[in-house]
C-alpha cells in the first residue's frame, strides 16, 4: 500500500509495493487515460509525471512513488485546456489517438523544464514516445505551438 498525491488529491493505493504504477493507476485508481503499450518503457504510451517529471509508469513501482506527486493525463488540466492539449486540438495531431496521452504528458514535462525548446530539443525529448500512425511532424509542431502559451 502506498500513499501518494494523485492528480492533486491525497490517495492511499492498496496494491503490492512491486505493482507497476501503470496498473495501480488504471486498475486500482480507475484512471484509464494512461495506456499500456509495450510494458518495457520503450513506447511512452504509459507516460505520467512523478513530481513534475515524465516517467514510464510501466517501469515505476508503487513503492517508488509513495509520498510523491503523480499526475496522469486526467490530472494535467481539469478542463482539458493545458496549452499542450489545446495545441494538440488546434493542430489536429491525433490520428488513432492511442499514444496521445503519453505524448502529451511527455511534451508537458518538456515545456515545464524548457519553456521555449528548439526543434532539436523537442525531437530529443519526444524521441522515446512512439506514434504508430507517424504523426511526428504534427507532434513537433504542436509542442512548438504550445511553447508560446506556457
């Protein structure tokens, strides 16, 4: 069992210490926006923020986040109007949409740390997030666009 701040709310998650944060968030907390992709930290579909930094929740255990702040896509913005989410909509980024929660969380973490990234910084930071549909040009454009609103 771990106590953590999940999307701004203190929560006790009753799961084994070695349970992945991904399954704790999805199955125990009922927040299904975080997606299971590869289970090996290679695709980025499961990206969440731990203390404001993007992490792969499939590789992070529940015990590792005890006492920390975890933000999922559901907690990024109550109204869905975080600058990255707005840019995604304005530029019609998603195609199938499966990877988009992880993409958005990775981009939001980048912009929190580097408010005005270069295209090279965007490419490097987003490199670990795979888009099966190949929407990479739109993703980079949306991150660039969102950087003007953060």
